[in-house]
């Protein structure tokens, strides 16, 4: 699925989760964290591994929907390492292909 530009696809929660898993499994460099997210992760003691686990195995509670930036945004929640975590992210595409932008987590 990642061979296609995600911006041209119509995503459902099921297809979005498959795409999240594919992107995370293929290349961890394709998961980008905003500065805001990095700060919140540090203050809340949430790791990158926990975030990726929630994205791969969590439950969609919002989206996917088209954002103002025309990418796909979603909110996913899950239990990982004993902590209940929510992750807000976007799936986008640029010259390197499809990638995940983690916006915030709590």
C-alpha cells in the first residue's frame, strides 16, 4: 500500500492502521516527531517505542480525516508498557514517500 501516494487514497480506520503498520515496520526514519510532541513525551515519560506500539496496535478514536494540510490525521489510543496512551498523528507524503508525523501524545 505504501507504494501509492497516501494523499491520493481514501482511508478508513482499517486501511489507515495497515498503512501505519507498514510504514513503522519498513523504516523507523519514516516516523517523525514534532518538537511539541518531543517535549510532551519527555514531560510525560512516554517513549518512541510506546508511541509506535500504540500506532501499530491501538484503537482509532478519531479519524482518519483530511486535515487543513490535506494529509490524513487520526487519534489512536492503546495500552503499552502498563500506560494508557493517546497519539495524534498524520500520514503524509513527500519526495521520500509516505511517512508518519506524530503531532502529540498524552
